């Protein structure tokens, strides 16, 4: 990093800037595919890119987090909080309730993907990439889980809210 950048941006500001740039690229990629190929293809390719990226991303995240595995509910909470802080920034309004029984309730109040895809005109056919990524992380960590209701399309679009319960089996 140049001396000027180091003096201008602190770590949080750097992460926020990089996150915003990545999100803009992601949105513009989706927009180009949407325009060229239609909403169904854009969603299918988006989910495929997420599935292909997660194994690589997961290795990098675990290394940066300083651990090789996630074994407990507390580990998963710490890992997801660490990871989402890096990738989501301040444009996502979600409450994560970590229940003592191992369940996680995710209640999304503001979703950048919903808002962006709506603005592009592709929300009716959009398949949620946010939950695809988080669930792929959980699966990639070797944890079995169930999500209710199942992620189909965009719940925010369909119901005006997005709320899921993830039940993770830690093998205990």
C-alpha cells in the first residue's frame, strides 16, 4: 500500500472501499448477463459462480481467521460474523439470532441484492445468491444443516420480508 493510502484510509475504511468496489463489479456483471441472456440465465450463472467460488474463498477465510475448522455453534457464529464483516459492509440490514439450541434465525430487513436486482428489472426471476453463499460456506465447513423455509427465488420480493431458520447439526 502506498504511504498516502496508508495515511488516508484506516483498515475498516479500506475493507469498506474494497467491498463496495467488489459489490459494484458483482452487480454490473449480473446486469450484463441479465441484459444479454435474460433473468433466468443470469440467476443460474450467478449461483454457479457462487458455488464455484466458495471452496476457494472458504480456504482463504479460514486461514485469515486463523483456524482450520468450525466445530461448535460459537465457532460458526464467530466465523460467519468475521466473514460477513469482510464481504457485506453496511448495505445489508440483517439480524442474526444465535439460539442456544444451535438454531440460527436470520431476519433480513434491508437486502442490497433485492434492491439492486429490482432496480435492474430482474427480481421476478432472481434466485437468492446471499443465502446460496452463506449456506455453501456452512456446507463447505462440513456441517449438516436444514433451512426453513427453503430458499426459492427472492423471499423479500415474494413476501416483503426475508426470514429463515437454519438448523445446524454439529454432530454432538
